[in-house]
C-alpha cells in the first residue's frame, strides 16, 4: 500500500508539471507561466493559483490582458464544458490574489528571521552585502528611496552584480499593508537577506509583476 501511495503521488506531481495550453492563444507553456481556473460547486469560476483544486481546469497565460481576453470572448465555459459564472472583475481579482500571495510570503519570511525593516537596518544590510531583496512602500519618501539607492550604487561600484550580490529592488504595497504583515509602525523600507524564504517572496513577486506587465505596456 505504501509503494502504491508513493507512486500515486509521483503521478500527480508529473501531471501537475505537464505543459498546458492557453485557452486564449492556444500556445503550450509550462504551468508556472499560466494560471489555472476551475468551476466551484456553486458554478462560479475561481482562480486556482496553486493548480491543485479538483475538477477540470482552464489554463490561461499568466497576464492580466490574457485573462481579460478570455473573459471578453467567453472562453471559460467552452474550455470547462459547462455553464459558469465569471466575475466581471476576474482580471482584477487575480491581481489582488497574487498581491496577497506576496504579502503571505513576506509574513513567512519574517517568521523565518530574514527580514529587517526601517531605513537604517535596510541600509546596513545592503552595505554588508547580505540583502537579496529590498522593498519600498509605495508611499515611502523619495529621499529615503534615493539614499537607499545610493547604498545600492556603492555596492555595485564595488563589483556586486545581480548574479552575485546586487539585491532586487521593488516599489511594493503601502506602509499600512506592510505594517499589517510585518508588525511595527511606519514601515517604508524592507530588506530580506539570502535564503529560501526570500526566494519564495521573489518568486511570487515576479509572478505578480509579470501578470501586471502587459497591462502597463
């Protein structure tokens, strides 16, 4: 029984990693580049970001514009072969879910002890070469962002590159949201040192940026 159970897990994992076809473009891509949608028991279309909900799935290239096209062309019902209620704000809803996913990863990174907050601590982390990710609140003062930018330029001048020590820097969320996730008050700057928890934040943040990219183009 144990061997059979392990074999089933292996098959499920292989199935999850199989390339999928976008219902809009008909392109075949890796699941990480797409978003799966399923019909819930009440007949509502729901995004399945982890791609693990039961039932037939419809796959869409992971950009807001592609989700919008699938909505406009009413492709979800056709792909799922059933009548389905699609929210008029589905494309916005997916973006919000991806945003919350980043916040959740930040909370986990904070529990893992890889997060520092505040200008001084973030600045020190950068200059010591330990920062893998730097986040600025969207309402952070330009002066603070500029000064942290100077620290980034200093380590870049010393030879740091994106491959070996130059941290990723992103304008993300509001100070209120960051406070809610990380605790503390008036959080404008966040630094994360190297580690698996930080890589998880970066992975989810990249997915959010890629989703919104075409919408800004």
